[in-house]
C-alpha cells in the first residue's frame, strides 16, 4: 500500500498506510457499544485540537456540509451577517447564508490578501445589528491565513461595547447576546495553532481530509454556549445538518443518521498518531514546510499570490503561473513525468495560479521532490526565471 | 480481515474483505482524471440497478441526506405533498418535507402493514393539487415492502386523468406536469426488483450501506425529466444537497464538494462483484433468504410484525418480542454469546420488536447461524414456544 502519488493538493491529503488499514475495518453496529466507545473517544480528542470545552460534533458530510450546518443551526432568514471574504471559500460561506435567506453584508478583499481586524471593527460599527460574522481562518483558494485571533477580538469588543452611535440607532438591545463568530477552519485546524474558546469563536468547522490525514467524508463542528442559545431561536430549515440532533445523539454515543463509519475508524487511528507527534511538533513542522515551499518557489523565480509573509499560509501556497506557461500543461506534465499532483486555481484564479498543499502527512522529502519536479518541468516548458537564483 | 461479527442489522451490512481492501485505496486528486473515470464508471453502472436512463447522482451523505436532497431539489414551501407512511422512515421523509415548509397530507398505516394503491388513488382524488407523493419502497423499521409499482400506477393515473370533480375544483391546470413520485428505496435497491423508469418514479434515493455491501457514507439519487423540470421551479433552500450542482459536476466527472472517496473505491469494487453475480441471482438470493428467515422464526414459535406474506420484506424481518423477554437482554445475549448482532425496534416499536437484516452480503449459513443462536438464547431466557415445532 505504498503511496502512489506525491499528492500535493490542499486536500484530500495523503493518508498514511496504517490509517488506511484502519479505514478498512469491518462494519459494526452503529448503534452498538463498540461504536459508542469509538465516537466518544474521537469526539473527546477533537476537543483538544479545537481547544474547546464544548462538544465537537461529527457529521457525515464534507467541509461544505459543515459550513451549512453552522449557518442553518444558528441563524434565521433575514438575519444580517457580515461576510469577511478573502477568496473562493469565503464566498462559498456567504453563498450558503444567502441561500438560506440571511442578509449578507460583504467585506471583500482582493484575492491574495488577508482581512484586517480594523475593517471588521468598522463594519460592525456601521452595522450594529449584525447577528453573525462569517470568517475563513485559512483561505485554501489563495494560500492566505487570516489574523483570526485579532478579527475575533474586534468582533468581541464591538459586540460587548457597541459605540454610542450604534446604541442610539438600534437601542439598548443591540447585540444583547453578542455577535456570533462562525469560522471556516477547514484547512487550518490540526495543522496550525488554533483556540476556539480562547479566541471567543462560536462555531468552528473543519473537515477530515485536511490536517487530519484521514479520507474525506466527515466534518467536525464545535458550538459555543452562545451558539447553542442562538440554535434555540434559529429558524432556517434544517434536518440532515441539524447540529442539535447531532448533540443529542452524541450524548448517547451515536449519530442521528448512519455515520460514514470507515472514516471514523481512520480518524481514531489518525488522532492516536497525532497525539504521538504532539501539537507543538505538528505546528512547527507545518510552519517549517510552509517556509520551505515559499522560499523554494521564490528561489525558482516564481511569485507568490500572497505577498505578505505575515499572512502566508503554512498549509497551502498559491503561486502565480508565469506568463507563457499554461497551468494545465504544467500540472499534467508534473503528474505524468514525476507523479507530483498540484492543484489549480479556483473561480477567478483558474488558469492564473497553481497551488501546493503542505498539510497533514508532509515531510521535507515531499517538498524537495515537488520543488525539483517543478523546476525541471518549468524548464522543459521554456520558463526562464527573471530573478537571480 | 475475517468478518468479526454476524452483523444481521439492516445496514450497515457486512462488507466483503475484497471490498474493504478497495476502501483502503490511497487518496487521489478528486478533481483529476482517475477519479473522473471512477465516478463515471460507477454512476453508469448504478443506472442499470435503478433501471433508469437518467443520471444517478452520488452524494457524500447518508440515506437521510439523500431523502432531503429529493425534497429540497423538487419542492417549494407551501407545496402540498401526500406522505404515504407505514413506519419510522416514512415519518422521517414527511418530517423533512414539513421542516422545509411543505404542507404534508398524511396517509398513515398501522406499523407492520403495507400501503394500498386504492387509498393513494382516493387521497389524490380528494387533493387534486398534490405536487408530490412521498413513498417508502421497503420500510426498514417494520420489514414491510410496499407494492410500489401499483402505488406509482395509481399516482400516474390520477395525475394524467384527474377526476372531473378535481378539474372543476382546481381548474384545467391541475397537475399540469403530473404529480411527482419521490421514493425512499434505501433498503430495497440492489437487493429486490426495481424499475425507476418502468414504474414512472421521479426521484429515487438509496444508500451505500445496504444492498450494495459498501460502508455507509454515500447516497445515490436519480431524477426523472419531470423532476428536473420541477427542480427549475423549486424554491426550498438548498446548497450541500442541491442535486443540480451534483448533475453539473457529474458531467465533468466530479462532485460539487469533496467526495467521500474511500466509499467510492469500495462501490467500484462492489458493483463489479454484483455484476458478476447478476441481478437475477441477487434478487433470487434475497427472496430465498427472506423466506428462510420468516419460516425459521415462525418455526421457533415467534410472530412476525408483518402478517401478510405478500408484503413481507426480503431484506429485513421484524419479529414481535415474546412476552416476558426483554429485547435488550435478548440482543445483548446474542451478541455476547454468539457474535450475532440484531437490530431493535425504532420509535414506537422500541422494546416491542427486534429485527434481522438479510440484505447485501448474506448466505444461508449466516441465517442458519442466526436462527440457531436465537433459538438457544430464547430458551436460556425462559421462552417456551406456544406453537408446535
């Protein structure tokens, strides 16, 4: 079961052979004692990675399903939400809220840039009746990590002490409960530092196929007490993705609907492996891989989409495709000649960038191999670096 | 990787070792050529099992997610739907429609009975403005198979030639497009005869963990042309479970969101295995297993919940728990002493029945072992059959 490919896309990430073996576990009764022990064990361990004292719910869905569960479990049609968007996944989060009838106030940035806490503060001052802020921690489409802790602090401050002007406009009931912070942490959690409770986040969503080294199929979602109070009032329709049903089932060691059990078995093995390596070493490894990729591609004379090193993602790097080179030709040649698989650009970045995933199962050797293959393929395709090596 | 348990619940069903091995396939790019070939291949083969010329869409969700996709992709809030319900899963289908604002007209039967086509015909005559009929093919909670072909014929007839009274009440536009038939075929498809197009069904939903011998995590959904026309008008909010997005992605050999790839690999192997056995032999085997279970439990002096052999399910059998015996004690003893796992009752049947699953990977030996273990355990628990063996 050797890894066939150097799969350097930002998810699904390569799954180690021992975890794949766990995925092949025979079926058991999903309403029985063995599964109850399994789901309680993994849900407990996930709390450490989320850094939360709240339940982490496990949905049989992709990360997008997780984002939808966050929206429909806390909001009502007509609720005003501030969408802090720096790329394709920020736009997707907003599109979900819009689909279910939320009034979306867009705070958009050029793709490749990070959001600024100051802008969030200002937007909330202008819209004191915002019920929730939607924010992406790590934008997979652009390779940018938002300063989530700062953004969350801005929301909390605006939320607990609205400006006098806001009070006057909306009255004393302004944000009585505090604005909710809904976070897409799909391509960050488990790979880079994260604190759900410490940063005051209300709903946090991630997916199994990213930092966790597990196949896709599960979304993990935590809800703060404030989010659970919002759940009681929320009127968007919800059934399959209803987080309350997941909470009630988890208390019995179950899921409300038949779970994707194979992925649960894999997750159990993966969390054990991650505990052995330890959070500190995992975060350091990702930081080091991120630097290695960025320095490597710059040394090849290529340009990063994210030009501000402070916000450069340590899990995925987006690289501008040099003029005269076609992204598809580059990616196909890398796969055909070197067994290296990179990702293309999404939405308006399609054909303009390519992306290297470096999260989950990734070591220096994988990156070295990727950079070498990239250098040789670019040369074959006629690329001449302007910069001096 | 020997089967650890005689897992006789109506799903997840046991997965053969060669399919588990396929499930453990390493990750590939879900937007790449290998996955495109895989999804096209399995979606094509599923059409044969559904007996449809329409696309079969594959969602990363359980069967319940599939049912929700059927509702939200064809209906609008306020639409009138006739819910033909004979058990817990019929109620669930109705609850989904109700959650999204449909006006649900219940046609309910005592649990253990099948629905009658004549009642459906009458209900549609009374409600000529019904937009869709929700019907369960095989009710997993009671072990009853509805006469789906007859029910569908009643809907089609009422739909194409509404009664004069109906025309008068609602006008010439009555059911212009014909009433939609939405079918929960979760525990029937792939195990017993089924004809989506031949019977005039519009949306058909099933799940990977039943007849297909694949782990849970995927739902398969077909849509008729009539259903796709309804999709264009349907106003219930939908995102993750939006079937139109799945149709558009499938045309490119993709899914709209990251798919549960491991289950796709398993499905590919399972469909090959099923093609080798052939539909006729698979259906005959299930019919024979169903008879063997029913005759076996009756011979033990037990009573079936479904007393009408015409509607007895060939995939799951519900058995009344004899007086003086606790279902939980019976099930625990079977598991602890014989490694045989049976299912309990759901909702109002909890504590009153137990269920034997016999779909997917099931042979005479599995049933013989189950019946023997059941006989010995009942005896230990003090059960004395009233009937003569």
